C-alpha cells in the first residue's frame, strides 16, 4: 500500500454520540427497525437490506435488517432476519460484481477510534473485515462491474481517501491519498464559525483519464453579488485525485447534503437543505473543467425561489435530502426530510433541449437558452410527489429491473417501497 499527500489538521469532527447503557438497552428486535438509514436491493431484487443506525440508542447495538421482496407481488414485503453490526455503521453500498454488501463502520475502542469496512455476502454473513482510515462514513463505488472492481472510501474526518481493489472477490487497500487542506484555503471566503469546511457527503467524478472527489461542504461561504455585497452559500469542492490537477469549486445552495453524478453529461446534482431564511433546493453543477483561468464551476440552482410553477421541488417547506438518478439519468428521485414524500423529477425535457441546442456543457446550454429569451428552469417540470404515511423521507434505493424505489423513514421507523409498474406498494411496519 502506498501513501501520498500531506497529513494536516482534521476537516471535521465526527462525534460518536453517547454509548449505549447495556443495562437499559433492549436486545435487537425480531421484527422492528431501529432508526433505519441507508438501504440497498439485492442483485435479483428479491431482498432489501436496511442499516439500522440505532440513533436513539434504544437497542444494544446497530443491526442490519434483511427483508423479503416478492418478485411477483409489489405489495409484499416481509421480515427475514436481523444481523448485528458492530460500532456505528455508515452508508450501505451494494456491489453487483461480485454480489456483495459493503458496510463501513466506526468503532469506539476507548481512547482509540478506528474504522472497518465489512464485506458481506448475499446472505449478510461477513466474509471480510478490512481496517480502514478512521471515520469511513462516505463511500463511493468507483467501478462495481467488470473484471476489475474498485472502491473509493473517503474518510473526511481524517482527510483520507482509501482506494480499494477487488481481486477474486477479496477487497484490499491499494492506495491511501491524504487530502491537502491548504488547497481549500485557496478557495472562496469561509465566513462560518471557525472558518473550517464542514463536509457532508462525497461522490466521484471521472473525466477523460482523470478523477475528482466531489465534496459537499455545508460551511457558510460568501457568494459575491457585486458592489461589495455577498450572500451565504454552500460549496461543492471538486478535489483532484491526481496531483497534476488543481482544485475547483462551485457555489451551491445552503447546507448541501447529497450528490448524484450524471457522468454521460458531466453534471452533478446536489441537494441543499436550506436554512431559516432560505428554502431547500437543488443545484446542478457543470463538471466540465473551465477553459479559462477561473476555478469556479458553473451552477444552476433550481428550487422554490425560481419563477416556474412551484420550482423543481414544491415550496411548502421542503428539505431535499437524498437523491438518486434512474432511467439512464432521465429520472431524478429526491427525498424530503421534512415530510413523508419522495419527489420524481422528469429530466427528459432538459435532455431533449441539450440535444436540440447542440450544447456540450450545462453552461453553454444555459447561455443559449438565455439568448433566446427563455428561462432555463422551464425545462424542469415541477416534481411529482409520492407520499406515504410517515414522518420524513431519508435514504433511497432503486432496483432498475423491477422498477421499485425503496425509502427509509428514520423518525417513523418505517420502510416504504413504491412500484413504478403498478399503483400497489409495500411497507413495514
């Protein structure tokens, strides 16, 4: 394993929270959730795996729920079994080749906080446990198919990125990259408390033969309005994984959270939770490297502040949280943390306009639309809401073959599945 980069002070502090009081906690339930978070379908769509983060420390440890999904009846969802998970688990990811589940976890061992990546088989048994950088909570699959699967595991509290490679189904760390925080100081002015970045989630972007780590930063930055005026914004960092490249950034909305990348069009979608004075919205970031001396990427914000009817997400106090691209990038699903609903956004009018105008980048398209006297937001129809009885929608998972969307509701301890081929759905409990 090789290491390159410069070790510097931490980007953020990740709190483990209070330890469970073993005398007062409950054993893992046979048929109940414990603040469900991330989730993933099995390769054949017959099972749904759900990480229960145990956020309220009700149970003695976190656990993984295995649910049976009927291939013929979309309304059927049943308990299979529960599997204990050590420590504080992060985002669950599924690898289709080989058919594995990847669960990073953070372990509190007294004075030492360590990370591990658990590799689980289709039956949820642990086949491999890999020591990793501390706090590996944000995982991104670089390549999940083909003969040479790779995994990128980012540990932002330690400013580390582990690159793992699978050899015959066995994962091992090939390289560790240490992020250089001096690069962040060359970016926009951070006016937040402490002046430090507050990373939320990451994604990976590949362009030509280069790769960048996308980091959603919820710290407050000063966006220039002209005449000495500024307005608060969040930032999406485009951090180079190749030392020959430079750091880029894009201003997005307040409190950016989740990232989805449309590689075929070099566009990143970012959810912004908003704040007390700004509603949540969605940012589109043009990931085509600037051709001039600018290191700022072009951004198009869509949301309740736009002039289109209701904007891309209705303005009724919504907080866009997680997002997921489906149908080869033609459909965008967005969960609403403040309400039990998932928005379905049709991107085909936008994509058709990209082709009609011959635009090669998001920025070029926006400029052409403006020259024609049109509003770019008009090419993004108002989102279609899918509601369910619950408290709020968080994480999403999609199975393309069966066209099913699963959503977790941590506050309501509930899982909901929507079928796009029928009006029938399923839920637990």
